[in-house]
C-alpha cells in the first residue's frame, strides 16, 4: 500500500495491514505524527502533537499483538482527539488562548476507553474556542487560527470540531473524536467530506470533557466511513459512573448481523429550495440511491420553537458552565472579538425562561419520537451550504439556511445522526447527507449509511495531501 | 400565563439588562461593546418571547430529573 493510500485507509484496512505484517503500530504512529506535523499544522488542525505518548502506546500495542493479545480492530490505530477531552499531563486548551496552559491529571472517559481498545493518541486537535459557546460568527475563533478545509484552503473546515474534521479529511489521522452540542460534529464532517456520528445523548460519557451545555453535549467520532464510526462508537460508548447521564444500555456494533436493505426512510425536504443548488442536487441524487434499498416517504417536523429553545438552553448553560471565565474577565483573551462579549448576555437569561425551554423540550422529545417511530430514519442534507470562505461571516455566506431546523430539533431531543459524504458543491467543496435516527438507534442509521456508501463512490474520494 | 410583551419592549428591556451588566462590571465595557451585548440580550429576549407562545400547563415539568443521593454501603 502506498503512502497516500495509507493516509486515507479505513480502520479495517489498517487493522488488516497490522495483522498481516505490512505495517506496525509504531510505523503507523510515526507516519501519522509526521502527517499531523505537516498537513495538520498547515490546516490549523492541531493544538498539541502527543509524540511521546503516541510512541509509548504504539510500542505497547506492538508488544501485545506480538504476544497474541489482540484488543480488537482499534488496536494500534492512531487517532486524534478534540482538545476539549482531558488527557493526563498534556495541555487541554478548549481552543481558548486564556487556557493554553490548562492541564488535567486524568484522561477523559472516552480517551480511557480508546486506550483500553489499544488505540494510539497522536494529537489534540483544534477546535473553536469554548466549542463555540460564546457565539462565534466567523471562522477565526480559535487559539490555533481558523480551521482550514482540506478540499480548498480558502474555505473553513466547519466547527466546532474543526481539527477533527479537517485532520480526518486530509488523511492526517485515521479517525478523531469530536463533540456536538448543536452541529459541531455534523457540520465539520459535511464540510470536510468525512463521516461524522453524533450519538444519542448519554451514549458516550462526558466525564473529562469540557462542559458547554450539560443537557446537550455529546461526544462522537469523525471517520472515513460509516463503518469506522460504528467501530469507534462501540469502543467509547457505555455507562459510566463518572457521568450520571450515561444510558444504562450497552451499544454493540454488529454490522454483519444488521440488514442492508428494506429500510423505511422519511424524507425531510424543509428548506431545500433555499439551499445551494449543488447541495440540493447532491441530496436528490442521494434519494435516488437510497430508493434502491429503502422505501421513501416525505415527512415534516412537528411545529415547535426548536431553535429558540436550543438558543436559551445553550445560552444559559454555557454562561453557567463558564461563569468563572466570564465574570473574572478572562474571556477578554479569546480570539474572536464577538466571543469576548458573547457570554455576558447568557448570564442574564432568567431561570424562568430556561425552565420554560426545558418544559417545552419534553413535548419536543415525545412528538419527535412519535414521528421517528414510523421510520427507520429520516434523511435530509447535513447543511444547506458548503463550507464558507475564510473571509466571510457565516450569515453573509449562508443567510437563512445557516441552521437547519432538524439540527436544533435533533439535538434538543438527543437523537443520533450521521453525516456522510454525498457529492460536491461550489468551489470543489463536499456536501453531506444527514441520516437521523430514533433515540438509541445508532445501529440503524449506521446500517442506512453503510448501504448508501456501498452504492456510491464519495467516501473513497479524498483531497491531495 | 404571562402576557406577551408589548411591541418594542424587547429594546427597552434589553437596554435595562445591559445597564445591569454595566453596573456589575463597572468600567469593563466600551460603548460599542455594550451595544453588542445589548443586541445579544435582545436575541435571547426574542427567543424567550417565542417560547411563551407555546402553551404549557402546571403539569408540564422541566426535562430534568433530580435524583436524591445516598451513598452505596
């Protein structure tokens, strides 16, 4: 396998190469450490390269595999983690300049679980400062600079899991962990042409992850393929006494025993006319492909103030979670001018308004569950536009389609969703297909995503790096 | 059930809330910064007004569950 092929190989392919002796965990770690140092740095995708830890973990993986102790497909596979996941003794900056020297004594649970699966941490990846919770309006909102898109260096990578999206998209890491409160996995996945899975709320422990919004934060993988997302989710999911919101059920990823056709899919066309023509065309072409393995039925979301409820919840919880940074004035050290002021307004949201949003949220969850119970999943574009130019504010570029209703609805209800690459739009930038599932239905949306990828070439395409 | 705010009152309330912040953090903000914060407050007020249009009853509880704690022995 050539060098570039290695950069863009799937987890299964890399695992096979290790087991047949064509490469080793140490060789892979050194290869991706170099990719992060060169490609990753150029894309502003990296905060810290964890060379010492990576080589230590890789050597251990090599010794274990040589001794016949195989921890599974992630054993010896390098990865990067969004820099809001704590890693013992290594800076965890939350993307924020005032916190550049912040160090925690323990690994976050998701990092511990990947270590237990034998994966090798090669770097802490760039992110929008405070996961975007202070209200950024343009790409230059991180201590590492604006996230640069691997398909077009004049375009943004998306956020807030910026480095997770661009590093995977550019072949600088085989997979990455990101987090989503409201769009932060699906948007960079769509913009960078990779698969990004937002798990059900509570599926993955948040212990050791920066809190932006306790009732909305989710940790999930960004990978080359839907199958890779399933493999990583299986490693990081599960109950954790350190996070009381984790679901008691265990997630098992068994692609061989799940169906690959016969799906019932709802099609959400809301806002389609206002989207960029290429995004719309990619989606309509995706429907033709999905029709080969599914029955399709148009659906509409029930009428709720989704965006307003999410705005109040994120505003209030974000201000509370970062009260010390705001009240102490250190927020003035953030990179984006709008973020330096963004948290103050949230400190004044009345408790009654916050609680009203949470009271409506229960109605939202019940109504959406009734809708999703009639379908295996609902499909729609991941975003209404491709990645914006680095020089523009988001609203200037995307206008009214910047935020799709399904984004606030799905996150409010804690529903799982995946974005997979489904074509290209203007300026050679990727478009994404979003597949949203019922609570706990990650296996189903992964099956739909795999069925789509099995019929299309998009996930195998990659930029030249 | 609260009455809907009168038209234009969002600006008035936002102004008052921004003054609260100025008082809490005396000397921290420029005039332009206070204007930016006031705009953000206005967005939250408008969002809250929209939420008030959705009817709730006394039986509608917040989607939070409090769990009394007792250490396992």
